[in-house]
C-alpha cells in the first residue's frame, strides 16, 4: 500500500488544518459554536461549503471535490484535532454517502454541497444494538406514497437536519437481511416527532418517532449500501480519533513540561516520560490502522472490507480509550474540568469508541470472520 499523499491531498490537509486552527484555536470559540440554536456555527458551515468540503465525495460533474476515503481521512483528522462541532460526519460522510448512490435529484446534492441543506441518517433502533440488519421500523404503501412507522435513536444532528434519510422494513421479519428500504423524508412533515438533546461530548443528536410519516423511497434492499456507508463512517471515525488523540497527547506533554512539583517540571521524572512515550506509540499505532482502514474501505469484497474496518475500529477505540485515560490521569484534577480542553477530548474519544459499534462488537465480527483478510 502507498501511504504517500499527493500534492492535492497535502494542500487539502493544510487548508483544513488552517481553517480549524483559525476557527477553533481558541476554546471559547467552540463554546460559542455549541451555544448557537443548531449546536454548531452557521458561519463555519458556510465557510466549509465555500472551501468545497461539503461536496467532498461528490464527482466533479455533481459540483463536488471528487474526494475518496483518503481525503475524508484528512478532513476528519483535522476535525478531531479541533473538536469541531459542525455536522460533517452526519451530512457529508453519512448523508451524502447514501444519497449520492441513489437516483436522487441532482439539485438536492447541490444544495448540500452549497451548505444550504444538512442531512441526518436515522437508522439505529433501541433493540438492535449495533446490528445494522436489525430494523423494526415499518414501511407500507398507501396509494402512490410510502408511510413509515417506528422509532429511531441517537440520530446524529437529527434535531437540526433539513432532511432525514431513514431505513425501514418493506418486507420480512425484524432481523432479515432482505427487505430493508432507504427513504428520504422531510422532518417538518406530518407524523414526524423529533426530540433533540446534547450528547456527552458536546455535540447534538435526536430521538425520532414516525407515525404514518410520508417518505420517498430511494432504494429497495438497501442493506448492502447501508453497510458500505457505515464502513466509510467507521474509517472516518478512526481518523477523527487520531486527530483528537494527537492533540490530547501534545497537550499532555506540554502540561508535563510546565507543571512544577518538588521544584522541577513533573516531565523530568522518568516514569512520566515513559508514560508519555507510551501515548506517542498508541497515537502512531492508531494512525497506521486508520491509514489501513482508508485503504480497505475501497475493497470490493464486502466481507473482507467489513472485517478490516471492524479490526481498525476495535484497535483504534482501544488505543484511544487508553490514551484518554492516561492523559486525564497525568493532568490530575484539571483534566476533567469543563473549562479545560483535555476533558472534552476524552469525552469525544469515548463517544467515538461506541459509535457504529464498540470494541467487543467489532472483535466478535473479526473472530467470526476468521481474522483479517490476507
């Protein structure tokens, strides 16, 4: 595998990191973004659209950047480093990841790329845990329309999204792999109830209840598409974790160099130097596995792809958890205060560890597949 970046990819990474540094370098700016009605900055979202980031996965014919998993990895790493709260994952990785692979109105894609429309993917259900094929929400025909009945949970940025992509069962029983459709609906329409809330990491999510909610069918037997986009999201989450881990590790090293105890910086003590070195090793291991994930998400063999992404998610989540706990402990009491950035990195890493499956879930998948693909 070739892990060298092209000139265009390096320029993308530099511009995104510069944007994040300008908009999120001061931690008070993040607090101001979170305080806006949607839970993120409308100005930042417009700026991301002007940079072309919101059309990242779209082809040039669709008015996009024609970016792939590596470009997404670079953007998500910068997002993790800055603790960015704008809904890039929900709208671009998940929403556009699904929408652009269906026969949908090109104007809809253009509105997303222009920053005029945000998306959210409503798929997770209470009984399903992390099994993507476990869908109880029902879809039924009513004349020429489709009506949806059910409930979805932890819909990322679902309280402010302009459109919802919803999975619902057209046929079969709850855990059948066949018969799952993908629908597009207006959350402001009749029969849709949204309850938004702040998640522990400072972002937003929603519970969505559907009662004869009118929707447009985008794809029948959509599970393979949902699994592909979920794998792309896992690769993106790994990249975000790497960015957060790298920033938190650097914060911790800086703290060890400045915090005085017994008349000297605590970083002079060898045992703490060893622990800082272990954090560096964990960060680099996670980076290597994230690069592997970005490569393997393009694998045409769905089983091999999913196994590789599960292995990456399990390892990166475990490394992130260990680094986060180490950083908080080395900071002492200040590490978990609301005013200090370190605790917010720890919370975000914890959330990334459970999104789209926790460590145990993905280890079970790797074991069931007989290990990593050759």
